C-alpha cells in the first residue's frame, strides 16, 4: 500500500489553547468547545464567542495530542474553539465526507504509538503515515453519511443560564464524607460477602460504578453511605462521577460527597448536569496525578443561585 505523511494531505494548526473554565456558557449563538475528551465528539460544552479570538471554521478535524483522548480525531460540523494541546486539521484538497471519516479512523489507528502520560504527538503528528487517496477502499464511498446527522444543538440541552448563575468551588457545594470510613476491597466484596441488595461502588466506569450487591450483616463493619450522594473515582479513570439514589458501600479508591445545598430538586436529571460539571475538570487528573480529596478544591462548578443558595430548580426550563 502506498502511503503519505499526514502533512501532505492536511494543513495542521495548533488549536485555540483556551481554558474551558474561563469561558462563559451560553445557549444562544453558542460555539462548541472541543477538549481532549474521548466522549461527545470531543465537545465538553457550548460557550460564548470571544471578540478577540475567532473560532475555527466548520469541517475541521480536531486531534488531541496527549492525555487519555490522544489521537481521538473528530470532525467538527460547526465553528468551534479548542482547549489546550489539541491540533486542528483542514484538507488541502476537497474530500468527500466518507473520505474524511476514513482518514479520521486512520489517525485514530495510531493511538497505540503514544501514551497518556508519556509520549505525546505534538512533534510527530505531521509525519504519521496514512494511505494515499488512490488506496482508499471502494467500500468507503458506499456508506451513506449525511453531515446533518452529526450536528449538535445546544438548544436541545434546554438549560437556563442567566445572571443568577455563578462559579462555585466544589468544596463550597459538597462535603466529603468518605475520609474516615471502612471500605471494602474489590476481591473481598466479590468473594467474602454474601450476595444481597446493597450495591458496592468501585472505580469501574460501567453500571453506575456498581460491581456487585452484598448483604449487610448485623456485625457489618463497612460504612453504609446515604442516598442522594455522589461518588468520584480516584483510580482507574480518575474523576468519573456517579449519582446514587440508594444506600451503598464503596471500595478503597472511591470518594463520597454529599451536597451542602438543598436536595429537594436533586434527581437523575439535575444530578446528570452536576456530573457533567464535575467531569469537565477531568483533564486535570490522570494516572500519574490521581484525584484525591485534597485536589477536589481544583474543581469549579457553574450553578444557579436563589437567595444566596444553590437552586437546582433553575437548571432546566419548565
């Protein structure tokens, strides 16, 4: 197969290098903000356009150069901003949508060459080898893609953001309640305790963090955490957040926090919004710099207030 370097087909630019935490979220005329996340096409939110910084034009390919999302290339269908350490590619010649997606997958296939906390792609992205145009398989053009199928719409979030919203530090909104508690090892939970109906939450990213359900014995020494609280993983993929509407136990690499604000409007929908607010700070943590209780102060949330208190009822439109 004949191959060429990525820079032969694409102009490569370094992104906006903005910090999402410094941006103003908006619903009207929003600009997608692309980070190094592997989720939601790389988009972590929708922000107000900055007069002094022009967004990148639509149909650019965003490529995270490091972190967990390294080389997770995505095609952006709207004008956009990027966070730190994200490259932006535009083809030098017209490509069909199918050809573009093919080359995006070719870029992603090089992820194994880089590590989240070691070798990044800043210097070598341009020299990654990709197939020549005449080497693209015939079946690529047989797939029926339409650009309208992929467009994201901030209005669908249906969130009211006005001047009653303000930035609040995580520890102003939540209290850590897992500092002094008895935790279970994963092996012990799965092999030593009897099967029951109390969930055990670990660092897994699946099943709301629950790895098994155990019976609570009369002589149980493990802490039972209250419903309407949140867990954050310290290990594995740091900072993954889950909301729990039930009592549960935890394994050793999990932090539990409960709201300091009124919880009458805390439900799966508002909790999901809070989860998103917390997880947008995940880029600060990794395997080498794990999330721990003392680092929760590095997380800021944007939440609505009424009479000086956080008011979750104002998050979504009626």
